[in-house]
C-alpha cells in the first residue's frame, strides 16, 4: 500500500494534500480547542457553503481558488455576524453559532439548488464539497495548500507570544496592552482559512472534526504548547493519509467520513492511554494511591482507638476498626490485608482472637506526622 | 387538499414542533448539542434500517431518538473525564457518529434506498407523495400525521413538566434541592429534541432542523425574556419563516427547506437590527449619545479644574484644549459647539470659560461619569 502512494499519481497528490491539511488544521485547531472555541469550526465550515455557490454564480468558474475564496468570504462574514449578535444582544454564543450555521447552510443549499436548475451550467462537483472528495485535488490545489501551510506556520511563529497569551489568559493580555480584539480577529481569520482549505477533501459537514480531534489527542500527551502543536499537526497529517488510502480502496467512498473516523479514533486512544492524563493511566495511579491511603487510614483508626481508650494499647476486633464508610476499605479481607502490611512494618500488632492494636512504633509515626503538620488529630 | 396546502401545513407543524423545545435549548445553552443530535440521528436511522429493512417503519424514529440520547450520554461521559471541554466533547462525538452513518450508507448503498443528500438536506416538495392510506382511503400525507403527533407530544411534555423545565433551566441547584431531577429533565428534553429532529428531518433535513430549533426562539429571546411569551412568539416566528420561505422557494424554484432556513435568518436579522430600545441601531445610537455626553462632561470638568489657574490659557484655550483632552480637532470643535449651544460655556479672550449653568450640569452628572467608568 505504501508503495502505491509513490507510484500512483492521484494517490500521491491526495496524500500530500492530506498531509498539508493535517498540518494546517492541526496547528490552528490547537488554538481553537485551547480557547474553548471548538465549535467555531463547525459553524465556519457550514457557513462556507453559500460562498461556494455565490462564487460559482458570479464568476462562473469551477476553479478551486475562486470557490475557496468565496467560501472564505462567506465564512468570515458569518464569524463577524456571530460576534456582532453575541456582543449586541443577550443571545448566547452557542445559540448564535447554531443559528448562523444553519441559516448560512440553508442559504447555501438554496444557491446549490438554483445552480442545478441553470441549463447547461457545468455545476457537477459542487456537491462534493458537502462530504469532500480528496480525489478531486489537483496539483495546483496542492500548491495553494502548500502556500497556505507556509503562511499559517509563519503567522503562528510571528504571533507566537501573542497567541499563547490570548489562548491561556486573554484578560491578562488585555491588561498588559495587547489589542486582544485584533489578535482575536487574526486568529479567527486563520482558523477560517484552515477550515476552508479542508473543504475539498473533508467537506463542509465534517471539517470541524479536523480542527478538534487532533488537538484533543495531542492535548493528552503534553502540557507544552509547542509540542502540542507539532503533535496535533502530526496526528492530523497521519489521519489524513490513512483516511485517504482507506477511502481510495472503497468505490464511491467520500474521504471526509473516513478521515474523521481515523482522527477521532486517534483522539479516543490518546484519551485512554496517554501517560499522566489518560483514563487507564489514571485508573492505575488511583489504584496505587488507594492502596497507600488504605494502610494510612487503618493506622489512623488504630491511633484514634488508642487515644479514645485513655492511651492504652488495648486491642480491638475488626468490626471496631472497620472503615466501611470511607469507601476505600471495602471489605474485611482488605482490612486484614492492610493490617498485615502494617504488622510487617512494625506499626501494628495482632493479639489473640484476631484483635489488633497500634504499637509504640506506629504511635511514634502517627505523632510525628501530626507534629509535622502542626495540628492536633480529630 | 392540494399538495401546495399540504406542504404548507407540514411546514407549519415542523416550525411549531421545533420552536417549542428550541426555547429551552437556547435558554439552557444546548444549541450545539441539538446540532450534534440532528447529525447523529442519521446513524440511528441507518442502524434501525439494518434491523427492520423498512424505511417507513416507526422503529426508525425510535432508533434515531435513541441515538440522540446516546449522543448526549457520550458527550457527558467524555465531559466527566475532564480531559476536554464540553464544546470539544460535542465536536468530537458527533462527527464520529455521523461519519459512521455516512460510511455505512455508502458501503451498503446497493441495499438501502437511503440517499445521504435526502437525509441531510430533505425535500419538503416530495412530502405529499408519501400518503397515509387506512382501509384503502387516502387520508393525506404521512408526514402531516407524524408531525402532528410530534407537536402534540411536545405540547403535552411542556405543559406537564412546565414547572420542572422552568426551574431546572434557570436554577439547577434549587431544582435538585427541591427534589426535581435535573438529570431526568435533561435527558427527557434531549430525547424529545431527538424525536422532533428525526420526524422533521424527513421534511427539512438534519441541518435545517437546527435552523428551526434555534432561530425562532433566539428571535423571540431578542424581544422578551418571559418564558411564556417566548413559547408563544417562537412558533409564530417559525411559522412566518416557514410560509414566507415556501413562497420564495416557489417563486425562484429552489429548495423549500433551504429557503425557509434563510427566512429564519432574515427575520432574526430584521428584529436584531431594528428592534426599538435593544436593537443594533438603538444600541449604536445609545453608545454614540453616551460618548457625546461623556465628552461634554469631561470638557466641563476640565474647565472647572483649571478655572483661574495660572495655566488656564494653555489648558482651556480654544485652540490648545484638544491636546489636554487627547481629542482630535473635529471632535473637539463638535463638543465645544455643543456646549456653546447649551450655554454651558462662553469664550473670553480665546479662553473657554464655564457658566454657572455648565457648572451645575457637570457637577450634578459627575457621579454619573464615575459610575459609568
């Protein structure tokens, strides 16, 4: 399969296109996700549809450059409208997003249906923008994507500090004198560009996933912005290539859904297995924490019993030491296990009839803990 | 009934059924969850079709509604891990499930007469072709009865749980404390949204369901924040959009659903821009007035501060004062003209002097400035 990429011309073009798309959307998606604006991509991609239709109606050309320019303008206007609504009324941001998304998309469909009825118009292919058809990519489209990729990377490097501040603490950025409104506009414009670039291969309906999923995946592996961007671009590019290869082997399969499936699975895997943040990792850590906590809680209870009985090493049975209510020691078996652990450490001692009490050493340990903490026990 | 009348009746029912739960969606900030549901029900329909092998089976609606609820559940599950924000969780789940739906349709395209375009975009013009025939008597288009059923369900749900919905929408904590289950309300509402979406979806398509769910309630919310009024106004705006959209679509010979969604946007825009008191124009005008009033008072306070001081000629000179207030020339002249008009100042020896009337005005409004700041 890999050899095919290098021999088959179309597949090669499509793969390069997917890699470029992955880099662009991975980079800018990172900012969208960090700024909690994940769904802006969904709105932008849907809102691009009327631009494609209008561009075709006005210019009459099916050249990608013109269609994407129209898409860019429509999507950009939509983001401005959403912001205007949000700032000038009590309509919430998500309502504004949802409404503009649907209204623009509806208008786009009106235009497409109008175009379809124009006699002799060479309109076939416009509907490929709905779910993407990477095989329609041409060499010139790749060159355009490459230029945009370079432009994106340069912009991100130029505004590195500003975008970072904007993403993590925009209030602070505002206070120290950055024009957050302008920066926000620049970043949003870049995100719009990223979405528009992907319309040809992923389509308007699913393009938002290309912004969100790679960024969500990379977020799990690192806390550092630069690494997150590099990882997210890599995930985006990787899923683009894998998705393209899979879809090219199934007849009539649009590329968008396959790429989205791959990239989302990468995100799910990252959320499960990434070290430190991943769910499985957290489970394992929880287990060890609980184990350690369990022994400490048993010792603490033995200490409390010792104190309650007038400072006497009086042994108690398991029911008295019982810690069911804590949710950490679930059963008597577990309690016994913890007690034996303490015994090995010399902190607790077993008496006849399975009764237990704290030892002098355990006492010293508890008192040193409380002494260090500088507070009395409850 | 003529097909034209039937289509318009269906459109009215769709608009009303979508607008009612939509009010709660926008108040609970769940608009994008509705977007997610309107996409994922596609997978529900496909999966239910695989089981029943019948596109007109009512199980399709059940399957789709179930998938809507599953979507909500999955988003919340991801939310609970705290690994991603809620918006990212929505954006992760729905493209995934939707893609799965598209892939299944494409893979089994030969066996399913389920066209992706039709599901996603819908075509109201075809609705009258699908008739409901009982005992050999044609009693009208099927979707008319489906939508009527959904509308009744929506009205019943909202009237039965009105108190609970209201309380859990505006004060989740109190609702929980009083013993209402916010989780029950949340899931039942989202299930209702799914049922409404899947039924309307036939006629207007998945994405345009969203236009009807969010647009008319948002328009109503511009006008009132009274829940009952919103529940009356929203369907009204929905119906106006639906009917005007229908006639525009007929005139230009374009997709009916698309034209209706466009009208939803246009009606919102009209009210958003022209609404007296709170509309965009009123807002801009008010801001401009505030800007002038603020400038007027700033100028007068500046004059009071430098009255009879040694540098009064510099600070309050008609040609130099602009430097001290950091205004440009035109704006300064405009403000000076205004103060002269109102007799707040007079010019003596090229120096602006404040009058008693001006002093009174400035001092009485001083607190206003401070509060504004």
